[in-house]
């Protein structure tokens, strides 16, 4: 009984985080076009990477959209969560570099922690990965 409740809880978290990330972060980035992708991709400069900002910005939007869809489905959960965690690491580093402090970076850090947890533990039984 406890395991089925845990798996249901994991499904609820996957769907909630996935929908939120797609609706408020991933799709707006993808729909923003090359100008927005370049602006977002420039955040890689905080990590010493200053080439192909448009590609990195588009990749962030794709990771947040497609990666979140995969997380929701429980399909390739660990790789998707790892890519999402890396994306959130860059987002948190960008907020900190801009001087937003921990308060400004907290949203990205919270998502980072959840994605690391899914990369470690997987999606639970209510997933395509487990079928």
C-alpha cells in the first residue's frame, strides 16, 4: 500500500513540475525566437562559455519543454532529469552572477534539487520506464 502511494506521489510531482516548466519556462523560450534564444544563451558566459549563444538558448527551451514532457511520461526519466538539472544549474548561476542573490536564484535551485532527486531515484512505478 505504501509503495503505491509513493508512486502516485511521484507521478503527481512529475506532472506538476512538468506542466509548470513547460508552460512558464520552456514554451515561452522556444516561442521567443532567435533573439530570445541568444539572450538566454549568453548566460553560459557565467561558466566561461561564450560561443553559440543562440544554440544554447534554444537548447534550454528544448530541455525545459521536451525534457519536462519526458519527465511527465516517465520516459527516459533519469537522462531527462539530468539535462533539466544542468539547465537549472546554469539558470541558478546566471541569477547569482546578476546579483539576484539566493532569493532570486531560489526557483531555479528548487527545480535543480527536484531534478537531481529524479535523476537518482527514477520516476516510480507509474511511468513508461517501468512498463
